[in-house]
C-alpha cells in the first residue's frame, strides 16, 4: 500500500468540527498521516488533540510548529501531551518560520535560526527521555528542566521543515524526517543529495530518514477554473523572503521579479497574473482523479517517500474540495 498523508488547514474555510470530520475520513480511507500547519489560523496542538480523540490509527503531525513561538520546554510538553492523548501517534514537525510573522506577530527577534533549531531539537529530545535537562547553549540555557509526566515515547519522531540546503542537511544530521514544500521533481532529487550529506556527516544511514513533502492538489474536471486560486496562493508566498529565494533557485527568476515588483506596488492581482503556467505545472498537481494519482506516483520516483497532498479550495465549498482529494487517494 502506497504511503500518503493529507494536509488540513485550520483557517477561515473550515470549522474545527469539519477538520475533525476530515481527519476521520482520512483515517477511514487508509491515509497514513494527517498534517496541520500553524500560522495565522488555530493553534495546532489543540486541534490535533481533538483529532486524537476522534481517531484511533492515523498518525497526527504538526507541519509545522515555528520554533520561535514556544520554548523547547513548552514544545516538549505539548508534543509529549499530544503523543499521550493519541496513544503514541504524534509527529513533531518543526520549522523556523519567517521573519515578518515572528517579529511582527509575536514581537520576537528572528535571530540565529539554524542554531536555534539545532538547540531546540537537542533539548526536546532530552526532555522526552523524562530526565532532568541542563543545557548551556548559545540561545537556550535551561537548568534542571524536567517534564512533570512520563512521556509515552522517548523516541517521538521529529521532522524538520526545510527549504534551503543547509536545513535539509541538518535534517539528515539530527531529525527523523524532512518536510519539503512546493518542491519540483528536480529539486526533490537535489534535496535527497543534501539529506544524504547531512546523514553521512553524522554517521547515520540516509535511508532511515523519511522524506515528506506538501503537494498542492486539486481534483477537478476543469483545470483552467482551478488556476486563479493557485496563482494567488503561489503569489502570496512571495511575501516571505525565504520563498522568493527558493523560487528563484528553482528556475523561476523571471516570475519572481515580476511577482515581487507587483507586490511592492500593492497590486496583488498583477502578482497572481505573473504566476505562469510553467510554475503551476511544476509546483502543483491539478486534474482528474486519475491524472492526480499519476502525477503523485511520478514524484515518488524522484525520491519522495511520503507525499502529503494539500487540497486547495475550489469554488465556495471547502469540504467538497478536501473530500475529493481524500477520496482520490483512498488506499
């Protein structure tokens, strides 16, 4: 049975009850995992706890929790709690996030992201052993920190969200998996090389490190009708510096310049219009159920072990959009 996950969204389109309904549907249809990001929507660990109480088999993952929003101790407390509630079905997905939301939304300096990530993973892993932790890092210096409960799993999986080669390599060094986003087939192959380098540097077997990736997916009869939302969504990512550089490195320099210029002038419609069909074809999976399955299978051939389909809303019925994708990939 092919591995498959689904990304849900805690935002304006779906209520908490509808998200629970979709998580249950994904479990019923044989999905391995359900992933929930945390940004401007609801708090992810709370929602995943609701999923845990309504399901019994499916793996529950954060995709991702930005590390600036919580201390490592609080991350370990939350991860251990959801793992206990779910009976050992939790994956802690971590990422550095982006400067504007961190500094603007949370009022926290966005500094030393790589160091902060490495120290966070070290401290979280140590706390999940159940033993007291003292650590003298460059960012964090906990003293005799300890969880007030016994974790269900001391080896709870930790995945790192990664765009840049350095973070992919770090995932190879210290994580159980890597979570990619908007990856082209060519970049998937490159990322595998970075992952191998990181693993080999740490004396690890690269084959033991999972490779997951969000794949924006729409199961539709009319491909052209699906493009406006997708163009707008891709353009939105150009408000974040990491993604501007990422898309440039994927070969979309011309589009990046046009989209960035339009956004600088406050013209969001022009920014979306500057997203070319070539970008859509490379970055998303759109078409009939059969076409979508074929495209996902082709990504597996590039090294993707865990495709995480990320439905996007078509028309006014968000539930119908998400159900269509989940039903298409039923195992």
